[in-house]
C-alpha cells in the first residue's frame, strides 16, 4: 500500500511539472498532449516495478533471483558503479567528438542538473521511506539508483542527439538496460527495483526538458528545442 501511495505522489509531481511547462513556455496546447503520451512508457515501467515487487516465494522478483543464484552464483563486478555515469559523460563527449547536440552546453548543463536533482532526490526519498532489503541482504533496494542514473543519461542522449543520429537512442537505452541487468547479476537489486528505476530516470529527465525555460545563452537558443521532429519523437 505504501508503494502505491508513493507512486501516486510521484505521479502528481510529474503531472504538475508537465502542466506548468505548458503555462510557462509559449507553445501550442498540443504540447501538453504530446507530453502526456511520452509519459506512457516510463510510467508503465514504474507501474511494472510496483506490480512485480511481491514478496511471495513464487513472485517474479524472487524467481529471477533464484535463477541468478542457480546459474551465476558468486558473480561480482563493480563496473556498473562507474558505467552508470557513462551516458551523462557522453552528452558532452559526443559533442567534443564532432557530433551536433540539440542544445548548447549551458542549457544542457542546467537541464542535467535539474533532472538529476529530481531523479536522485526521489530515489533517496523512496529508499529511505520503503527501506527494502536487497537480494544480498544489505540496504536499501527499491528503487535502483544506478539504473535510474543510467536511464536518465540515456534519455538525455536520445533527446540531444537522436534527431541527427538515429542510432543514438538504441545504443544509449541498450547500454542503460545493460546497467540494470548487471545490478541484478551482482545480486544488488530485484527486477522490480530495476524497472521502477528505469522509468523514474526517463521521466525525471523528460520533465527537466519540459520545464526548462532556456534562459541560458538565450541569443543562441532562439527556438523551442521540442519543435519539429524531436518534439514528436521524445
């Protein structure tokens, strides 16, 4: 019951942020409709994380842990502790490599900071409130912060570079999914933690874009970066 209440609370935060962006940025009414459609996938991931978080022995999350213990018991790798930040680093590294991002680095940095404050803040609140034990017996499990970080970065990469480089969303989200799988392989998280974390990371970064006013470097950012193709895609 506590998880459902927290999900409702988080949904209200995201919904209000989306609604506010329609009032604070001079765009047509259709923008809000597009934003609602873009919530479906991350909200579905978060809802799946809650649904699959049953504690019964036959629950999906425990079945996955049993399979992990049967086939890769003793597996341990700390690569995911560092790789979770790779998508965010790539947001700047791709530009240095000659790829063209959607927004300038000032606005990009402001969006990244806002998205991560929302993302990490909610991860912290949920972990401290729910206090769920990890599969290995340590604290705290729900949701996966590593996965949330990876998917937040992947979302930013997809928005910044996906219009001009169609392969970027596939690679970035595929990489983020690998982080989630590694968290389960390391016996640090259940599949429910990973699913919820993925949805939370995606939604946090989308809301950061939707609510951004582009006041930094305004002489260069003269148009809404959600206009045109990228608006319909993300």
